[in-house]
């Protein structure tokens, strides 16, 4: 692993465990086994390191979701969405550090980066929302979704909010409670939208 990747790995650990404000470049450098000044060969400042960690976490999750949907071409749309929901929870349980990073970022964004984070989030997550929106559009066109007062974009946003909330639940819910919560929420969501 090269120095930049080590910095990103340790940056993720520190930002997820201590938050932006509690993270020190000196501590990251110490954990990597370099001097603080060497960090500046890779990142101009703490903000740049933070945004690169964010980008990598987002890209990793987006690639996972893309693969999940592409590998499941034969299922119905509601089954694809259910599988994506369950698998996204599993991957966030396995990559707990990423989920914790997201929780801190969403609940306690660095004040001076709040606007930039909102913009970057929209840009980086729009491909995922686009994939989900296309599934809902297809389901609406095929009649798989019952008549709704909401368009496919709004349904995609509702689904993403459900997914996001369940990912946050990983951080404080026991596994059995989380599984029950997933089943209850998905059942309610599905029953409101999809034909049986």
C-alpha cells in the first residue's frame, strides 16, 4: 500500500472515530509512520484529505450498488430493490468504519464545509439515485407499481431515505432488531407501491 492510500485509510479511521474537528493530521502522520509535513506531498490540507476520504467511501458504495443491481437482472423490480436494500445494509455492517464516517458526516458536518459537502454529496450520489429512479420509472411503465401520486424521482428519493435511515440504524441496533426493522419497513414500503 502506498503512502497516499495509507493516509486515506488512517484518515477514514480518524474522521469516523473522532469526527473532523477531533482529527489531527499529526496523529494520522504518526499512525502512518511519516512526518506531518509529508502529508502535504499528497494533500494540500486537512479538508482535501477529508474530501478524498468522502469520495472514496462514496465511490466504493456506488460501485457496490451498481454491481448489486447489474448482477440481478432476472428479478422483479421490487425484488431488485429489496435485495439492494438488504445488501447495502450488509456491506455497511462489514465496512462499519464507512457507515460511522457517514453518520458523523451527516449529523455533524464540519461547519466550514457544510455547503461544499451538500454539493459534493449531490454530485457523487446522483448516479445511485438515477439507477433507483430508472427502476421506479420502469416499474411504473410496466404496471408493477400501483398508481401513485408521486413520480419516479420522488419514489427514488423515498427509497434512498429508507436506505439511508437503515444504514444509520446499523450503528445502534442489534442485528436481530435491524433485520426485523428491515422486514417491517420494506413490507410497508412494498405494500404501498407494488402490485401483488
